[in-house]
C-alpha cells in the first residue's frame, strides 16, 4: 500500500459511513431485542436477536472512536491548533446542544408516555423538558433536569478527546514518528493493545460500569481513550496498516472465533469455567483476554478489508460523508417515533421491522435534504458552509475529522 499522511483515506470515509449504517440497524434491533432495556420496546421481542447484536456490540463504538482518531491525525496538519479546536467545537458541541434541546426530546416524551408517566401532549412536555428546574418526572432528573443527550453521547466524548489530543499534538507526533513504534512488530502491537484493554477491563469495568454520562464514566474513558490513542498513532505506522490488509482473513477468523466463543458461553457451553470467573484469577484472565482480543480483531479486520476494497473515491461516498452527522442525530428519534406510530397496527415483526427501518432511512434522507438547504439548520447540525471552497483544502467530515 502506498500513501502519505496528506493523502485522503477513502477507506476511512467508507468505514465511517458503514459504521453509522450499522448503528441504525443496531438501534432498530434494540426495539425488538428481549431483556435489554431501551426507550420503548415492541410487544414482541426476540431472545435469539441478542446473539446477532452481540456480533457488533463489543466494538462498534470503539470503531467510531478509532476512525475519528485516524481522521484527526490526518487533518491536523492542515489547521492550527486554535482553528481545529474551533472547528471541533462548532461541529460537535453546537449539534449536541441542538440535539439535546430539540432532536432528542421526542425520545424522552415517548419513553415517558409508554410507561404511563405523563399525559399526552408533546408541547406541554417540551416546555418542562427544557426547563432545568421542572418538577416533572423528578425521579428521572439529572443535574440539568430532564435534558439529556441519549444516543448523542458520542459527540461530547469525541469533543473532549479531540481537544486533549490537539493540545498534546507535539509529543504525540514525536511518539508517532519514533523508532519505538516504527520498529514495533504488528503482532506485538496487537498483543499490547489486547493486554492494555484487558487491564482496563479488570481495573475499571466492575467498579465503574458504562453510563455514557461523561463525568465519572471511567471504564468507558479508559477503553475509548485507549482506542482513540491507538487510532491516532496508527496513521504514522504504514507497516501496521499493511499488516491488517495482508492478514485480514486471519483477523476475520480470529474475530469469528472470539464471537463464537462468546455466544457459546452465553448458552452455557462452559458452565464449569464460568462458575469460577469471580474466584479463579486464571479463568478470569482467559475470559478477559478473549473478550479483548475479540474486540481488537474485529476492528483490525474491518480496517484491513476496508483498506483492501474501499480506498477509492465515489460520488455516493461524497454525499454520505456530509450526511453522516444529520443522519446520526436524527435516526434514533425517527426509530422511536415511527415505532410508536406503528405499534397500534399490531403488525408481525417480519413486516413491521423492515417497514420501521425503511421509514427511518427515508426520514433520514428527507431530514438531511431539508437540513442542507436551510442555512440555520446547516449550522445547528454541524454541516460545513455551503460556500465553494478551494480544491487544495481537503473537505473533512463533521463527525470524525473536524
């Protein structure tokens, strides 16, 4: 593979698009999957669906942070630290605030309505939702009342990590171009990454379970900062990238094996070992090693396949990279709203689920087409200016790059 750090990585753009497409499928599945809590649930849920969703559950958000870090490292040479920090803030925090006040509010409304906690009437609910001193649903309050970011939690985490890495640009660049990393074999890197994630799991997972609340979410921060760091450093290591492309089939085999072991364990195939998880250090270490290796194998596997097949431009990619952030903002609200509307029809899930997914995709398409044509909405949803820009400046997707 031949590339330099100024070259556009179309495979990373494609991976970003595909990762968010998987997110839409995943959140649609959350409406139907049994035993997993979500904002609203179908009357008919599926236990086997859990096994399918576990395929991406351990690593799908890590992949987004990994891609975002690669994009940051690639684009950092084109802007000053202040420029990049400002772009990140405008394209992440403005959509976050707009999303919290407007886009996410129907999710909270229909969740409360489904639990018979409020009376119907969205606008009356919304006036309380945006009031941090509201007395409505006090048992569900955070320090800012009912306001929440729900599925948009990725944005403040990405903003925080981006600012941190912008501040640390010089030492990170020195590390990225150091002999230590340039001579570090890819297999050793994978083993070190696996061990590091395993240690984070052992030290933080039980004491600080994931909350997506930013503050005090130490396991998530440990995990995603590790992923973000490796993604950032990955850009400077051509031999790592080429290794993932060359060994993509082996990585896929390891990933499938890890997934198969996880599913087998969920179905009590290893009850004798599972019973010793909390008491036997060796057993726990083996479990954690498999979980961690499965996590990294999937990330490196999809990176390798993307590098082999997708590192080329297309018109569809240009459209999709710009549409990603509005789609991300809109999709979960649309799923919940359409699911609520479809529920009284009592359709079989084999009819309802494809219809729900179709309505969500059409809603995202229509929403994006409206957003990109209305200047205030462009700003509020993190889209770059619609003014023509010089071709010498690489356009950067709002979610992952700037």
